[in-house]
C-alpha cells in the first residue's frame, strides 16, 4: 500500500457532518484504501 495521508478529513456528499479517515492510501492497483484504527481488547 502507498500511504497518502493521516487524519484525512472528508465532506459527506449529502451535506452532513465531516468525517475523519485515520489513514488513506492506494493499493498496488491504484484503488483507494481506508484504514480505521481501533483501541481495546474486545474482538468486536
């Protein structure tokens, strides 16, 4: 994966609140990859 940004903020298409992406990248085919990090010990 090629890393592009961290803490990337996007505007929702429906005009709703802004969203934050933890990490944004591109895979080997150039497709976007979104990574969300979670903290905790719960498997869910």
